[in-house]
C-alpha cells in the first residue's frame, strides 16, 4: 500500500468512525460561550455599551486558559477546568487508535505496504489531521453558539470587551499577534504533544502515555516553563500579552522540534521493530 492508501484507511477508521468523540469540543464551546456571554453582559451594563460582541471575542475568551498561578497556602489548587477539558479531549482522541491498529492489523498492513515508513507517515498525518479537525470543530461550535447569543459574524475583536475581560495589556496586542497566540501556537504545540504521545504509546503503552500527557498539562497549569509545553496552549501566558510569559516563537520552535523528533525516532523504531 502507498502512504495515500494507508492514509485513506486511517481517516476512515481513525476519524470518520470516531466522529462521536468530537462532541467534546462542542461541549467545551457551549460552556465557554455561556461564560463569555455573562462576562460581556456585565461589561455592557457597567460601561453602557451597545455592541453584542463578535464571534472572535467569544473564541478569544474561550481559549485564554489561566493566568499565571501564584501559590497561596490559603487557597487550594484550582485546575482551569474548561481549558483542561479542551486539551484532554484531543489527547484522548489521539491516544489509542494508532497503537490499537498496530496491535490488530499492523503485521498485515506493513507486509502489504512493504515500507514501514509509509505506515508511520500515515499515522503521523492522521494525528495532525485529527488535531486540525478538532480545533475546527471547536471554532465552528463557538461560532454557532456565539451567533445564537447575538454576536456579530466578524473576525475582529471588540476593544472595549477585550480590555474589560483581559485588562489594558490587550491594547498593545496587534491583530496579527493575536492570531499567532490564539490560533497558530496552541494548535502547533498541541500537534507536537499529540505526536509525541502517539510515539510513546508504542514504546511504553497508550494508557501510560496518556497519563504522562495529562500530567504535563496539569503541571503546565501551575508552572509556566518552556519545557512544559502545555503553557503555550494558553495565550494569556504569552509574552506578547504578559511580559512574564513565554515567547510564542519559542513555542513554534518547540513544536517543530517535537514533530521532527517524532518523524526520525518513529521511523527508526519501526524499521527495527520485529512485526512478526
């Protein structure tokens, strides 16, 4: 089989047959749009604003994540639940399929395809597509729920709402930088994390790799550091928004490194692996 034929098979079995799992970003979007609508209503009443906000206002709010955590012995640990649900959803979606397919059909498919690298490349492309489709579902769901709340169909942001929701740091953030930290970096880093998790599922086990990835996200919520890439998936942790944050370009470099590492290590692993 060629890589294209293998990919068609992976899309059918790994995405189309599991579309029910995309209910997770829909639930997430509903929760976050409801929260954002309440916040916008509060700002409208406080400043006597008439604008209903835009779909971009709602998406920016939904994907913000949690501001920097500062330890307080008087308060317990509070996980940013909505953000964790969003990231956990795609983590779970990509955690088991590849290893399960290998265990059940790997020998026959690899023998038929002859080139093991084609099989691994197909799985990597499947993983990337899964993440992209997942975030597409998130954006479209947010768009629909926001429109139902009366939001404008616009990709622009409402300055008054952004300042009211996130403070005056927003006025120093250009639209291009906003697109970078809200869309590009979180998606790129999530792709990298999911690819690493997929490779680990073969080396250790899907359950363990899933648990390790969840632990990385939990640690990322409470400790902002480049070696905890989950921090890059929260745009309020970006240095473009907060000087204490992480440079989003570093996130892109880390994402690229993870992708290249998975390509090289995965190819080497499967070329040496005894599939008989």
